[in-house]
């Protein structure tokens, strides 16, 4: 008479562990692909409308109105409908010419705030501080600050990526 096999459960368990491990590796590939796709999307040339909106921040004086901020956010949504920028974009740094001095102003997308900072004044955020020198002396129109990199945008809309 044949003996019953008790190893069936162990084999099933091993197969399940392998399946779980395989599924996790596949999910990691999907996540990695998504990051690569997002990076590729954000590498696209910026629209003239978006660049012009950033340039008009100085025209608003020391305190830009909510309408300007909403216009910039709406243009970003229009230019990048595939992704949710507010979750990734920390802010935008650009040179400010108010008062004849080289200051920077920051646009915080999350807080919907535009602030002007004098030379030497702390921006209060490591990512924004890294972008300051590029905004002041790098020859770019503005710098988009993300949690993983800086994206420097020139007058023509071309984007240079500076990874941390």
C-alpha cells in the first residue's frame, strides 16, 4: 500500500514564496519604468506660455497675486497632463530684479506662495538652496526644484537636469 505524501503542502508553500518573490520583482520593474517615464516627460521642452508666466512674476511687485500662481499651476497641468506635478515639485526659483538688486523669488507649488529673498537670506529648504546659485549666475531663466533633482530651464525652454 502506498504511503501518503505529506510534502505537498511544503511544495505549495515553496511555489507560493517563489510566486510572491517573482511578483515583487515584476512590480519593482513597473515602478522603475514609471520613474523613467516620468523623468522622460519632465525632460520635455517647456512651453512659451509657461516661461512667460514665470517671467511676469516681477511685474506683480513684491507680492504676486493668487491669480498669477493659479495661472502657473494651470499651465503646468496643461503642459504635463500625464503626471501630478504638485506631489513632486518642491518649488521654482528664478532671478528677481526688483529694486535693482539680484534677489531670488521662490514659488512654492504646494503652499501656493511666492516669496522674495534677498542675497544671503536663507531659503529655509536644502533643495531650494541648491538651486539658488544656478538661478543667480547659471544663465537659466528659472530652476524647477524637485525632491530628487533640479531642472534648469533656459530662455528657449530647453531643460537641463542636475541630479542630487
